[in-house]
C-alpha cells in the first residue's frame, strides 16, 4: 500500500508545482508589456523633432488604431494585453534646444512611456481599414482582440478554482476531487492556447492592413513566450492530477474487492 501512496503523492506534488509555476507565468505575461515589440533602425534624432507630437497623438483620448500603431512603428514600441509603450527622447516634450548654441546638444536621453488600454478600448470595434470608421467593422479582428483580453482571466480563474477543489480534496483526504482539478487545468490550458492563437492571428491581420515600414522589425516578446510556456505546463499538471486520481481509485476498488473476497 505505502508504495502506491508515495507514487500518487509525488505525482500530486509535481502537478501542484507545475500548476503554481504556470499561474505565475500567466499572471506575469498578463501584467507585462512585451507581447509584441517593434525595433526601428532609425536614429533617435529623427524622432526627437517629432517626439512631442507623436507622444501627444499616442496619448490622446481619440488616438485610433492607425495613429498609435504608426507611433509604435516609429518609436520602438511594445504592446501588452493592457498597455502600449513607446520610447521617446526624455526632453522632447518640454525642452527644445535654442536655435543657436556653442555646445552641441547632449546625447538624447530616451525614456519609455506607456498608456493603458481602457476597458472601452478593449471592447471597441476594429475597422476594416484601421483608423477609418467609415470602412465598416472588421469582425475577425474585433473578436480576436476581445478574446485575447478575456481568455487569460478565464484561464487563471479555472486554475484558481481547481486549486480550491484541490484544497477541499486535501481536507477530505480523498483523491477523487483531483479529477475535477485535472479537468479544470486542462480547460485552462485550452484557454491559454486559444489566447496565444488569437494574439498571433490578431497581429498577423493587423500587419496585413498596416504593413511594417522597411526599416522596422517586429517580433513576439518574452511576455508572449511566458504564455506559450504556460499552456504545456497546464496540460502536464492536468494529466498528472487525472492520472493520480484515476489510478488510485482503480487500486482502491481492487483492494476493496480483495478484502471482501
């Protein structure tokens, strides 16, 4: 008997650790701004002249998708699920160098400024031609964006609910509820996969509408990678929870049958 119990205990401990790591990764990826990064080859000086106006457009309440995407292209932008950031010269908003000076202007100091997507931004319609609301709604992009905002929360919610059930299982000293925990982790993994898929598809479709300029490179950032790693961890945890609960139950039934005989 003891050997069996150790095996299940080990499986459950590993499953819990995997579950915890994937929850941390998920939370970190939702909270950080490096889902997608743009790198421009342009020197900073080119930005500094236009820095102020770019920043004002980027922050303004009515910055449409085209405006802020152009700013992201030009200023080494990064985009998260909640925020978008651009890197602009520190002094560009407040300080313009005098027309005539004996000293060359100091090296431009860069600073990264972020602005959050509001809830209404998250659910706002995307247009077939970004920035032109007469062009009609682009349903694909609208729903991909809404899903990429909602799915990570569903995923974390399912895992937390699974953890609660797991705690109850510990309290009742029964492995049976671990099946439910496993199933919830499996569903969480599907949500995370869905999130990654929606994000990639959304970026692809956006870049078809607004192609990257020649001198700008775009790539998925580390926040995106965290979400990608999170999904297999959730599936592995799910498999371990379900395996431990089912095998243990089978052996328990065999043991009972043997006693009765």
